[in-house]
């Protein structure tokens, strides 16, 4: 019994540094942000926190009537709903191709496709900004061979967001590809052997074995990809500053501007919480869809 | 024939994936203006290191390089220590409310970090820590994902090893030091890479919490430089190379650990 007490206190001692750091620098700020979102905390409150007053739901009501916020919201959803499925599709395709047992140099391909994932987002966003240059960029040059005329990728409101999406897919598909490969390797070989004996073709095998067996992996990937893409910031910050005509303004970029450029911190906190709520709801929906399709 | 098509496609995709890096490297070795011509050049006609020289002399990027390196290493060491202690405690000790506490921690992973940034900024500001190294180190000291990964790994270490050490009179801390840490080395290396790359590549929080050029990390310095040098692709590409190269080297050297870590993190999510 004595031993048990001393080991329990050891456990508490081991937990203290990490848990107090998380409590003080994560939990308390989350709570504080929630409270802040109901105040008019602004540049004047910055020097004297006492100047901030409670204003109830005013920030949220103001958001509701703020066209720029709706614009940012719409852009972010567009981004998530296009870039998300696109990058998952590319990841899965790459994983399926690289899962071929007889394929040589597998690890080299895997490594190459993965490389953009580890590189610094700010740096590659700068690289892509020049790649997209309307006059001197290599993308327009290469497209020229296919007879596609000069496109002002980042300067045209119709193309700026797709351009950012293209870069994001390039940057991120390797990450999900690795997770898909791990998922594919967990599918027992005998399932395919049995299916082959039963005369199922490749597509039927993919539809009836691979996809259902990958479902937990796909759910995980969908959720982390979505959460990541909802938080898009550096790409528009570096490549377009949210323009042209706010066509690439994202929720986090808008939150950053309101909070740290104009110091409307109460308003900014409300934006942050709307983002949190959206991510939460989207995650729950994903789980629900997954459960439903698992029952069918 | 089918094989040939597959390889052609894979090699072509690999080339497309690498193309931005190839162009970045190539343009960084060009003289002023040589990357702003039509048709674009894919290779410098005269290789020069003038852009790199400029970055390290006149633009003082070495200071930012040092900041990034110092902060990434410090955050990695501190977070490894904190996370491994907590992960060990969650894996190998029984105490009231353990599983509940752990599940609460896991569920907070869904809260986006941006939510914390406004109060965190005010908090650190009132401590006088904005625009200091502490502004980066403090929020990075511990994280749930790291605790989770270490816990999963340590759970696979047999209890008998720990019991045996206890009978021989080892203190709990000695068990951590002499048994857990050595056996958990693979996951610690994995986590070290995650942490180093994460800190090195981070942008939004350093952009908020570091306000002075001499304190900027490389990504913030680079973003700032971009504002003044939109017409200098050669210079900006050299800056990008300097920023990307260290993480790429670390990744290529330790890729096995990194990729294993991603696979582990996805097993239970």
C-alpha cells in the first residue's frame, strides 16, 4: 500500500509540467477568448484591460451582418470543399499506384511525393507566387504549349482561389498518401485472393474490399484534412493578401486582420469561435455519415 | 506495356512535384533580373551566389536563421521532456480519474490553435514576453498529440521491466530515465522531428508574437522581405532555399522515423 502511494505521487509529479503548461497556456486562453468574444475589447483596452465592456452577443450579431465575414466564410468553404476532396482523391490515387507489389523504386517515389509536405509553407508560397507570375511565370509558359493563353493567376478574382487550391493540393497530398498506404497495407491479402477466385474484377475488388476496408482511414483523413484546410492562412497572406477583391480572404486571415492589425480583439475572438464551431460541427457530421454508411 | 505506362506516369508526377523546387534552386543562382524574362530560363546561364551573399550580409538573414534554429531546438527539447513525463505517467501509473483526464485532453485537440492566440498574446504581453524567445517557447512546451504518441508507445513496454527495477530499489524517476527513455527512443526521435519541423515552419503565431526584425524567425523574415522585394525573384528564391534546406535535410536523414510517426498517429486518431 505504501508503494502505491509513492508511485501515485510520482505520477502526479510527472504530469505536472505538461498539464500545467497546457492548462495555463491553452485551456485558460480558450476560456478567455470565449469571454472576450462577448466584449468590445479594442485598441484602447490594450493598455488597460478594464476598459473592455461586456456587450452580450453584439459581436456575433455584427458578424452576421458583416459582408466581409460572409465573403471570408464562403471562400473558406469553397476552399475546403474543393481542395479537400481533390487532395484526398490525389492522395488515394497515388497510394493505390504505389501499393503495387511489383513496383520498383517505391520508396523513392514515396519520398518525392512527400517532400512538399515537410517544406516551409511560407517559402513554397513565395515560390508559387513567382510560378504564377502572369508574364514570367513558368506555369503560363508551360501552359502556352497547350495553347492556353496568359492567365493572371493571382490577379484575377476568378483564378486566385483555384490557384491557391492547386498549390495546397501539391503541398499536402503526400501526407494523406502515406496514411492511405498504411491503411492499404492493413487490408488482409486473402480478401483479394478470395475475390479473385470468385471472379471479381479489379474495379469490383476496389469497390467492395478496398473502399470499405479503408473507411476508418478515409474518415480520419477527411477530418484532419478538413480541419487543416479550414485554418488556411499563410497561402492567401503570402500570395494574395486576401485579394483580388477579397476573393481569397479566409476566416483566419480575416480574424488575424481584425485582431492583430486593427486590434478589434473582441470581434476577432468571435470570429475565432465561429471557426471553432464550424470545425466542431463538420467533424460531427463526418462521424455521423461514417456511422450511417457503416450500417448500410 | 502497362508497367511502362505506370512508370512513365509516376516519373512524370514526381518531376511535376519537384519542379517548383528545381526552379527555386535554379532561380536562386541567377543574377538580378534573370528570372524575370520571357521565355523563362530553367537554368542560370552564369551561376552566382550573389543573392545568398546579399541575404547574409546586407539583409542579415543569419540572425533570423539563428532564431529559427535556436527556437526549434529549444522547443523540441522542452516539449520532449514534458510530453514524455506525462505520456509515461498516463501509460504506466494508475491514479484516480486517469482515463477521464486523458480523454478530456484528447478531445481538446479539435480546438483550433487560433482560438487561443488573442488571449495568449495579451497574457504574454502583460508578462513583457512578446517579442522575446519565450513568446515562442512557452506555448510550445507541451502538447496533447505528443503526450498521446508517447503514451501509446510506452504502453507497449512490459510492466515486468518496471516492476523488476522497483524491486531492485530504483526510484520512479530512475525508471523513467534508465528504462522508459532508452526504450522509447524511436518515438522520441519521431516526435523530435515533428516538433522541430513544426516550430521551424510555423508562421501565424511567430508573425503575431515577434514584432522586431532581429527577433523574426525565417518564415516571418521571408514574408517581410517579400513585401519589399516583389520584383526580385532571384533574391526571394535564395531566401526560400535557405528556409527549406534545413528541414529537407532533417527529413531526408530521418524520414523513416517521420513516416512511421504519421502512420502511428493515424492508427487511433
